[in-house]
């Protein structure tokens, strides 16, 4: 009677130990596979004891390593693409600049022609300057090296200042800015320098690609949660739905259109998207025939809902982001 319970107990201990030993071997084999760079391999968890917890942690470690490697590959791909695009975009104005400088130094070229070539050289040098500055800023944004310096500021003042700074350039292109909003104060917690850069890039693009003798409309709609700033212009070219999907990609729109405008780096809207993303906002574009619209949506995160001289609400129709102003 005493021997039988002992035999049964030993049998149970053996079975439990055997199962544990077999599972430990299974975990060891899994670790070997993961160590041979099979990071998609996952251990099957059996039970809720320490070994089950160990299997879970090994799976998490494998997943984290896989994500880190994929991020590293993505960064390397970005660097390779950036170097390729930089070499192309720097080569074009640099080649032109060298050509004009060669002509300026040619003794057989007249004084009048030298003045023309000198002016064109300055234009190419300015394009190189803008391109290098944009590349530097975009690289910092993409790598996460920029820290937001948040302030509670009146975003209307930033918009007004940007419109004022670009009005002379717009008038030279026979473009006029039309403000459709009536509010004079709307405080948000934002980085004023970066948001100012957003408005500069969008309005500069509107000037470059608008039909002459046309208007660029700026409007603002808001409620207690969100603020949407919209820009609308009559574009000199019709953009397809495929263009709309890729318009915020760096260097998008092809070589011809990039080089058809001086001081155009192909990075302006990519910088816009990065800055808006850093603020936790959204940016999107819509097009209908030659009417081009761009929207920026920011959180109305000011500690005080501070609006004067006009109040508007936001009404969104469908997922396209069409915005209408309605009175509260």
C-alpha cells in the first residue's frame, strides 16, 4: 500500500519533468533558429508558468529585433534615395552655373551678354542655396533631430505675416491672396517657426503653379477640438488622383516639373507633411479639374479657447475632407 502511491508520484514527477524538458528543448531550438536570423519565427506558448513567460519574452525580443532591423533598412533606403536625388538635383543647376560662369570669363562675349549670364548665374546659385537648405531641413525632420519649441501663439498673426512676406512675389506673378476668414485671434500651442515654414511652403507652391491673374484663397474653420486651414488656387496643371496620393512624397512630380520653376527643390510639401505630423495634425490635398485645395488640420490644444471677431464650426462631409463653414 505504501509502494503504490510512491510509484504513482514518481510517475507523475517523471511525466511533468519530461514535458518540461521537452519544452525547454523546444525553446532552445527556437532560440537557435532566431539566432540564425529567422526573426519571423515564433515560439508556441504552452501554460502560464515561468517557461510560458520565457517563450513570450523571446517572441517579444524577436519581434523588437525584427522591427529594429526593418527600421534600419528603411533608414538606409532613405539615405540611398536621398543621395541619388541630391546628386541629380544638385548636378542640374550646378552644371548650368558652371556654364554661365565659363561664358562670363570668355573674352569674346559682349558686356551685355555677360550681364545676362551673370543674372542667370545668380538665379542658379539661389536655386542651389534653396535646395541645400531644404535638403538639410528635410533630413533633420526625417531623422527626428528637430525638437518642437511649443508656444501659445496667435496662428492668425503667423498667417498674416506669411501673406505679407509673399505678397510682393505673388504680385510679380500676377497672383493675389484673398482672405476668406474674419477671425483675428486664434491661439494654439504650436512651434511658430515650423508652422510659419508650413504656410510659406504652401503659399510659395501656390504662387509657382497658379494661373496668372488668379487668386489664392485662404480660409479657416474651427471648433473646440480642431482647426482647419485651407488653401485654394487655380492650378496651371491638372493633377490626377494618383498625383494627389504622392504629392507629399519627397522629390515627387518628376524632373521636368521640378526644374521648370527656379528655386524649386521638390521637398516643399514633404517638409510640410513632416512638420504637421510632428504637431499631431493632418494634411491632405483635393483637386477638381484645375481647382487645387490643400487642408491643414491641427488640434485646438490651446489652454484657452480664444477666438474673437467671428466664430465658426467645422462640418466634415464624407471622408474626402470637404469643409464648410457653419455658424454655431
